[in-house]
């Protein structure tokens, strides 16, 4: 454990974490920046964002710049400018005048940290064109890392899931072998990096940085004698593009399931959105949750309206079980001792459930018979006490491992800060 001396300033530019309305990305950003701020009193953060004005309002201590991934033209232009700068550098020509704003943020930073999470591990979409779009998104993420390397910056990829790179493997292997540190959040990513021959950086496993958040366990005293609470976090994007189920059909069936469960268990049901928008309509969980709400019956079913991520954390902590299509609600649920039923559409979910070691918490949504999901939910409900005990035994180890991973990253930043102070 250490704290860097107050005169050790270090400038960190965060990339990949580009949608501030996605509370998963936001909690990942908060986890890392809070930890590093406690270690480095004079640390300065900047960040790329698709919505920089909103990002700066939500994160007022962090200056934000329009992400170069906001358009193909901007991304290509930025890469070309970086390459020209690199070519002119040996000639001792100051080519900084070539820089656009995104490139200037890169250039002024001491280290670039990629917090894209699954930016190099695409979900398993059943739609051809959406799969193509995800390949292009991975390519854009690789290009943004390449730009940092071209500028000679120290690069850290943190809390990443990496896999299924397909035709991008040769390029990915070349780029990833030139970063300084890769911390992956599941063992499958470690094995994947070995298979594609990424060996040069420091590579280690650390559970997602969100496991380091100081979240008190659920208030058991509050739950005793109160109506049970079941949380549902559904993803519009997952339903439309990964499971490829008609939105209205899904809403009708899930609404019916929720109504039946609420009545049979005499339970309150909370519909909990976790992503509240972004550059695409499907980024908003409230779209599917509002459609589901239209098809429910009974007065014990409601949708959460608060937008603050920690209000969402508090809502999850009050649940007895949580049904989720997103990774970070599952992590919050585990930290609160609440069994999550994770509806999988990505390798990152399998990796998370393997870490906790409880196979019953993972399910694949049956496309032809969504109603069978009801039995899986009831199975988790019937076994919730046993599952809670199993979670509590394992969660502490994941928290400790997550903090240890952050400590190791901070050690590298300490080295960078020291080199900057004593060239």
C-alpha cells in the first residue's frame, strides 16, 4: 500500500469509456478514478466521450473531449495526424500544430488508460449487420490504442474482457504487444491473449474494478417482515440485437411472467434501468422496461426513475433476487449479497459466473419459449438463502483480488510519475 508524494502529479487520459449514460461504464470509471485519486493526490484525469457536455456535468473533476470514435472521418484524420507527427519527430520538426483536439488530449497525458470493458470482446449477436457493426467498433477501439502507441505514450488496458477478435487477431496481437499493461477481468481472457500470442506487456487477472466499490451488504434487518422484492434489469439492446426477440413479443411474455411471480410470491417487483441512453436508441433500458410495464398487472410493480448510479446500487441492495442482462448490475448484486440471475449474451457473463462459482446464476434466454425463464427465476428464488451464503463466501475474495489489481496498476503509475519527476 502506498500514497504517492503530493508533488508527484500524473496526467491520465481515459479512453474507451465513452457513454456517460451507461451506468456500467460510469461505475467502472468511478471505481478506477477514486482508487487512483486516493493514491495520487495531484493526479489529473481527462476523458474521451461521445457526450462530453453530459460527461463533464456527471464527472465535474474530469475534463472531457469529443471522442475520435464519434465519426469515421475524425478517427481516420486523428490517426493520420499522429502518423505524420511520428514521421516528422526524428527531423526535430515540431508538428504539434497538426493536432486536433482529441489528439492534443492524448499528447498532453502521461499515460493512456483504456476502460472500455468489453470493447475488445464483442457480444454474441444473432444479426449479421449488427455483428459487422461490432467488428468495426472493435477496430475503432484498436485504432484509438494504436494512436497512443504512435505518440509514444504509456498505455494501460484495465478491467478488460478480450476475445472473439476473429479477422482482427493479427492487428490486435500487434497492437496489444506494444502496450505496457493489460489487466483482464476473467481467466478466459488470459487464455485468449496467450493463444493469440500477446506476451510482451505485463498481463494479469483482476476481477472487475467495480468489485472495489465500498458497498455495504444488503440491510437484512430491513428485509425481515417486509414484502419481498425482485429486481429486473433488462437491456433493450440485448433483446433486439443479441437475443433477436421481437420487442413487443418479449414485453408481453416478460410482463406476464412478472405479474404471475408478483402475485404468487406476494412480492414487489422493481424494474431497474441501468443504461439511460447514448448515441443509439437501443442504449436506453427504459424503452424495454416501459414496454414490459404496459403488460403487467397489479399494484406492486414499478419502474425506477432515479438516474443516479448509486441510487440504482441502493435499489439493487434492497432486492431479494435480481434478474439482469447487464454485467455491472450483476456485480453490484453480488457485492450486496443478492443472488443475480444473469441472462447471458456475451462471454463476459460466463467469465463472471465462473469467478463466483455458482452455475445456477447463469441462464441463456430460450428464443422460442421465453416463458421457461419463469422457472429459472423461481429456482433462484427457492434457493436464495443457500445462494446468498455461497456468494458471501466468495465475494470477499473477489473484492480483495480487485483491490490488489488496482494496487498493481497504481505501482506502474507511480513509476511513470517518478520518471516524469526525475527524467
